């Protein structure tokens, strides 16, 4: 068991690491901005402009997603210092149990904060649109798209993010041809951008009467919801808009008006659909946001070769283009082909536990960026 001196050395090392992380996070500037926003919120006219107020609240949540982890680390370091002082007065045996508990907790918080440093690119703090499309594999591909949607919904719930369905095209067998969700919360896009690409499933098909092994593919596309939509200009003449009834199985709540919107950006060929809002106007508004988000991704890709590879890596939604494989038979394994990160606990992954894959990709990407500049 480590001695009190060992814990002291570890705590001092963590303080040095925290100082480096605070500098990387521009912590002092974030604290200053936090104070400014809190002062703005105290003014009686803060909500006179609802849209501006919502943007400021979003900025506040984002800043706190960086500052609060720093404060948790500082509290743990202070608790360890207090235990070490007690050890001097009453002996190590009185505090070693507390130190054994606090030490690993501090290490986890430092590691989580270290990951936050990797989320400093433009739009990392934005909400995210996640689009899933069934690829090669027939009915199995549609079922696989449904499983991926469930996986991301579970992940978002565990993270405390809000999720809204934007579009869902169901199949009669229970799967989905396509789906788009909006994930709202600090750093949603920063995390989820790691999921862009083709995902491959290998399993014994529940739809095959002969119980043969099948391979299915689905693509995932993640784009940010732009905080400032003026960043991307879209001419009205460049849009082709169709209206239709929202999809679904019917029933008393089925939408009987043509409120669903299918929007095509003619110069780029980008097509999006939105059907979940009650009015055609709202669906059009969300569809335009999605168009702008995808256009931004294309612009970034044109400027940055690495992002071009990321955005274009989906390729054909079929064998040879996948970023990650999920194998249920003849063995159980999830493997990311970009990072080589893998786990045998496939059911946990399908239940939304994908953080280790996201982290591995973010760290690899950061390392590549550092190597490119040296």
C-alpha cells in the first residue's frame, strides 16, 4: 500500500499537471468570461431578447463544462492536502483509507480534464446533428441502423444531453432506412464527430431462416448545429424544397398536413429531411440549419486535408470502407480500424458505452496534429 509520502508526491505531480492543463484551456480567460455572463444574467433586461439570451446560456454551459472539472480537481487536491496534514498530527494509519479513495478519484478527474483539452476546435462546443443511413445488407442493414440509433440515444442520455428526433424513416420489419437526431449539450459535436463513418455489423441474422451469418453496414454522419448561421450563406435560389406528410404508422396523432420538408441544396447536391416539428415553417428552419451544417463540413474539408479524409471516409456504405466493426459471431468484438482500440464487451458498447472509442480517436487525432507541426 502506498505511504502518505507517495500520496504527497502524486498530489504534487497532479498540481503541476493541472497548471499545464489550465494554461492549455485558457482557464483564466474562461473564468473572466464566466463572471461577465453571470453579471449579464443578473440584469432585469437579460431575457428581453430571447434568442440572444438562449445563446448566452449555451455559452455559459459550455464554459462551465471546462471550469467545473478544474474546480473538482482543485477540491480533491485540497482534500488530499488536508489528509496529509492530519497524518502528520495523528499518524498515517488514520488517513490512509481516505487517501486510497481520493487518489484514484483525482487521477480519473485529471484524465477527464486532459480529454477536455482535445476539444478546443471550432464548433466542438456546438450541438450536433447525427444522421444514420442503412447501407448494404438489406433488412439486416435497416435493423443495424436501428441498433446504432439506440446506441447513440443511450450514450446521449448517460451524458445528460437532450435529444430531439429530426427525421425517421422506418421499415416494416422494425428497422430504419434513415434517421437524424439533434443532440444538444456542451461539447456534443466535439465528442460525436468521432463517430462519422461506416459502421459494420457481423452476426447470425435473425431474419435468416437458415441462421446464417450476415454482414450489414450503416453510415453515420455528424455535423455541428451552427451557433452563428450567418457564418454560412445559402441563397434561396439554390434551394429546392418539397413538402409532404410526415411518415409514421398512422393513428390519432398522425400528421395529416404536409408539414414535412425535404430540402436539396442544388450546387452541392446535399439533401436533408425534417418532419418532427409541428409546422412546415419550423421543419424548414431545422432543414436549413442542417444544410448549413453540412456545407460548413464541406468547407472545412476543403481547407483541411485531415478533415477532408474524415468527412469523406464514409465512402461507399459497404465492405472495405468501415471505420469500426461490431462482431457478434463467431466471436464477440468491437474494433475501431482507425485507432485499433477494441473491446470484447460488445453488448456494453451497443448499450451506449462508447466513450473509450471516442477518447482513443480524439487522442490519436491530437497526436497526428502535433506530429504534423513538428
